[in-house]
């Protein structure tokens, strides 16, 4: 057979198996997709803000250095003007005035930094208008992150120094850190307060100057070598007038401040991604084990018609690899859609470059392929090692009986007896189920502990807005926990379905000996509850430790009583989910099941 013929044969065999068993294929894709998406999102966070800042900086002609001087005195102007003589400086903007004053919106007064701007921006720092138009006399432009936090849009009105201005535009800039760190040193050159940035035409700022509002002066510098910011700071500290306190903010410093949002969220996504990967492996390995018998018989049929061991291995592994690559591609696409909201929660940066990079995509693809190979390799090897005659007419293995253990088991209720029997036959699967349940309990415990903490918010001098960093971390935690819930549902259904398929003969015999359909259903559900119980209990202390370890910068909080509802909630959910495939199993007539096994 030619190479093309073998490829077509493999393709037809894989496609035919997927058509006959669409359910397991969907579960495999869903499990891998969720794990891949969260893992790739977590791996995309390091350096993400830096990439977005560089993109915004290029689009807005961002400065290499922003130098701020307190006040608007002649000495401050002279000190800022003299910076053009510092070695390494290629260009300097004119001196701009910033005013630190509350502005009034429909929600009340809020602290802001008002920057006097020209109708036509200069060559250094040209803010990009994302909605509306640039500043004009009688109109105000609001920085996009600030506008999003206050719910402002083009056409709304704000009051500055007693005068009402329409919002004529929304813009982004790389000359200041993202919202809410717009003050850059404050009016006295000391620590800054949280505030948002608005641009007002220079002529309209005269009322602020006359009102003696706290102010500062600043210039934008372009260096001959943008990377030589450290050398500039060394020279600038030696040469400027010591009577004037100057603060220099280089572009790496601004980019570093922008990345503050990501520092809490990165551990959530990376750790959550690995936990989800473990849950995916647990579900996929169970799924592969459940299909092992069918694959072994399939391999026997291929051997009978003359297929080589290599061709059989390719057929058995290609299906898993194809589904894993499909799920990986879908997970990376989902990451690219979600990444802009995760890496740019304030909305102050451009997000065209958001999403997983090439190395991250390659790494998650390797993980997805590795998971597929690990879950499919053992069943494939078992199928290849089994003789064709044995696969088509499998020998019945007589189970070993321990007399004392059998007598003790006979004293148990029928559902518990059946459940213990099923767990004892697959102890490895029980451990995987316990680990998957413990992972779910960890996620719920951490989420409940975080949600129990008080929300401080940011005080902007009259209006308290949400703490974006805290809200973003909580949102990421909710997302990871929701993904865990999805995988828990998939894993429980998969494990119960696999147990049902493997124990059809056992359950049929139990029914012939007097067990009712309800007892059989309860026994199959008990087989899932027995390993879920220790997993749910172990997840609480593990979750408390994880919340303390990753939230050690926060004040320790007492354990919320809601945590103790996690084990019963997980057990109830497991019982309800396990009852679905178990209920379908008992609908099949006993005689039909026994005839199928005998055949």
C-alpha cells in the first residue's frame, strides 16, 4: 500500500470511530480545551503589559523620559528647560502644566489630574483618540481607563473649576502610568495619590491657575538611545539645580508600574492552569481506560485483516492526537479573545498585541499532545500486545475471592456493597477521582475565602471606585473555578460512564440475584462518592494553605463558615451527576446485557 493510501486509510478509520463514538470525543476536546486555555493565558502574562505598553508607546509617540517639577515657578521652568543640554537628550517638548483638582461627574466629585494640552499635540506624546475627537476649547478629553472606571463616554459632561465641559473624546497615552496612577509624584513632588487623567485645552486651564489649584510642570524628553535611560538618570541627578526637586520617570519605570495589575493574577492563572491540567489528565485517562476494551477488539480486527502493528498504533494514537490538536487550537483562540481583558483591566493600553505568543502556543501544544499520548499510550500498547484471537474471544477471568472479606461484605447494604466492589477493582481510578475532587475543593475554598474579604475600593476624594487589581484577581479566580467546575462535571460523568460500561455484567448478575434497579443505580453512584469524600475533605486545608500562601500580603482573615459547606455540596453534586449515566444503565434489560457479554 502506498503512503497516500495508508494516510487515507488511517483518516477513514479515525473518522469512522469518531462518528460511532461522538460523546467521548466531545468530552476529550472539552477537557483539553479548558486546560489549554487557562494554561496558555497564565503563561502569556509574564511580559504582557510590557508588550502592550511598547505597542501603545509606538502608536502615541511616547516619550523616553517624563520629568516633573513641583509648582509653576520660573525656577521650575528654568530647571526643566535646561534638561535639553543634558548629554544624550535628542529633543524636548514645551513645558506643560498639570493641575490636581477634583472634577465632578454625574456620580459626584472625583480626584483628577488635569493636563493643559494643545489643539494639535507636539512631536513627543501624541495621545491616540479611541473615541470622539481630540481636545478643543470648551471640551475635555478623558483617559480611557479613567473614563471606563467612571462610566464616562463621549457626550457626557464633567465640571472642572466650576465650569461644565462636554466630553469630546476618549484617548490613551504612554506618557503616564495606567489609571489610577496619573499624578506622577503629586504637586509637591512627594508620593502620589490615585487619580485619573483628563486633558483640557490650555486656554481653559487659566481658571485653574487663577484659583491657585495645586500644580506641577513637566516636559517630555526624547533620548538619542531610548535604552540609555539609566545613563540619563545618572547624569541628570548630578547636573540639575538642587533647589528644584525634579522627578524623572523613564519609560521602563512607567511600564513596570503598569504591570502592577498582573502580579496578583499571574499565580492564579498559572497554578490554576496546572491544576486544570491534572484534572484533564484524570478525566482523559479514565476515558481512555473505558475505551480500552473497544480499542483492543478493534486492534484484533485490524490484525485479522493484515494490518501491521505500526499501522494499528498509528490508527489508535492519531484519534487522540487529532482531537488534542483541535482542542489546543480552540483553547489558543479562546485565549486570544479573553487576553485583552485580562492583561489590560484598566483599558489604558492598546491590546492589538495581546494573546499567546509563539513560544507559549508551542508550549501549550506540547502539553496537549503530551496529555493525549499519556492517556492513549497504555491502551494502545495493551491492544498491540494482545493476540488477535484473544481480542475477538476474550477469556473470562475468574475473580479471586477472600472468604472472610466476602462474609464481612455480605453484612453491608447492597448499594454500599456494590460501590465498594467497584472501587476495589479500580483503585487507581479512585485515587484520580479523589485528586480531582480535592482540586475542585481547593478552588472553591480559595474563592470563598477571597470573597469573604472586605472590598476596600479606591477613594478618589468623594467617589469610591472599585479596586481594579482586587476585582481583576477575583474575576480571574472565578474564571478558574468555573473551569474547574466544568471539568469536574465532565470527569464525574466520564468516570461514571466508564464504570457503567466496565461493570455491565456485574450489575446484571447483581440484578438477577435480587438487586433492584434503584440499588444498582445507588451502587454506581456510591462508587463515585467513596473517593470523592476524602478528596472533598482534604481540599479544605489545602485550599486554606493556598489562599494564605498566595495572599500572604493581605491581613489574615478568619475561616468563613461557608467553607464547611464545600464537602456536602461536592458530594451532592457528585451523586446527582453520577445518577445520570447510572440511570441509563439500569434501563437495559438484564437478559440483553448477559447475551451481549456471552457473545
